[in-house]
């Protein structure tokens, strides 16, 4: 069993955010120390309101989690604003467990969760960044593309911002297969699965949290990503 720190927002619909993070961690045998960055009012169709948690309260939550028990990995999701980003960077620094950062820029229900903020300080201390194709385009200041050569270019730009590794998720692409691309230590690896006709909210949260859980339990990065993708693929195929 591992213990992960999850820094993210709440989702009143229960489809994403901390609710989904805790569900995934429980399924994978890990415990969660939750840090709330924002309270959101959401349905499956609409993001209605965001109420940011004050930075000093976010910092206090993180410090309390570290004081309570050993942490094996950190997963970061919804941030909300620049003050939150700065607070998290300030309290985490560089001497932490591995950090899995899911750069949530927009909710599945369509609302903007982060826009115009400088993520570079946080990316620079990230062990593995997990953007989807849209987020990879925004973070690299490039147009959207699901072409492998363009994905590699976007990964190079993102890695240049300091992330140790990046997993660019292909769920928003086309084709009969959904391919995710891992770039780390000058190498790349692809994970390809049949593209499912159905979708669910919270897939981004689920992948990042599952990676964090497997890293917490001792898996290497490539294995952790593969196991996480397989877990989410199975969940998406289920009726639950």
C-alpha cells in the first residue's frame, strides 16, 4: 500500500476531481491525503462556479499532510489561479516524492479552469506531466495536432520547461486506436488501445492518479503508465 498526496479541486457532480482521485486510489490499494485547491459547482454538462481556497490554507493542508505520515507520491490536478500555483511551488520546492501533474486547463463539462497562468515553475519540479492533446498544444504554444511527429515536437518543448517526463494522452485524437505517447530520458514509448465508442468524465484525473499510485507502490515510470492506462481503459469499458 502507498500513500499519495492529491492536490486538486472538488467536483459536486462526483465525476472528476478529488472524488475521482480517491476512488481510483482506493481501487489500487493506496490511501489519499487530500488537499483542496478549489470548490467547484458542476454538473456533467456545465461548470457553474469556482471558489478558490485561499493560498495560506492550501499551504497549511500540504504541510499537515507531510507531518502526518510519509508520502510516496504527489498528484496535482486542478489549480485555479496563479496564487495557488505559486503557493504550491513554494511549499513543495524540489525535495519531494515524485510529482505527477495533470495540467487541467478545461473541465469535461466545458468550463475553463486555468487560463493565462504561468505553469513553468510547477512544470520544472514535475516528474511526469500528463496533458491531453489540447493541453499539449497550449503548453507548447502550437496548434492542435494528433500527428506523431507533431506530438514529439510538443513534448520536446514541454520537456524544455523542466519536466522530467511527459505522457501526452491521445484520447482527443482520431483513428481506430487511442495512442498515448511517453517521452522520458531521451526515449519515447507508445501505448495503443482500441478507441472506445463511449466516454466518461474524469479520465484525465484517473490516469494521473493511477500513475501516482503505481509509482507509490514501486513501479518504474513506463510500467506505471502502462498499468494506469490499462486500468482506465477497463473502467471506461465497464458499466459502472
